[in-house]
């Protein structure tokens, strides 16, 4: 049981760190634009593509957004 708790704790910390990195990348791209040398690609464009594809899936997309929200708000 202790090992699973450690694994879950690490997964939560990695997820939180990933969300922070994505948020920071969005802010940096807003400030410096697409030409920020230290960002690999178009972060905002990729997020827009993901949101568009989820929205195009209608009910399945809505369920996916609900699951993602639930994961991040635990």
C-alpha cells in the first residue's frame, strides 16, 4: 500500500509540474510571440488544435473534458 501511495504521489507531482510548465510556456509565447528561441514550437496553436479536436467530438469531447477536469482537480 505504501508503494502505491508513493507512485500516486509522484504522478500527482509530475502532473502539477507539467501544468505549470505548460502555463509558463503559454505566458512566454504571449509575451515574446512565436519567435521565442527557447520554446519548441507553437504552444498556443497546439493547445487550440487539441481544444478544437475535443470540441469536434461532441459528447465524447465533453466527457473527455470532464475527465481531464476531474484528474486535475483531485
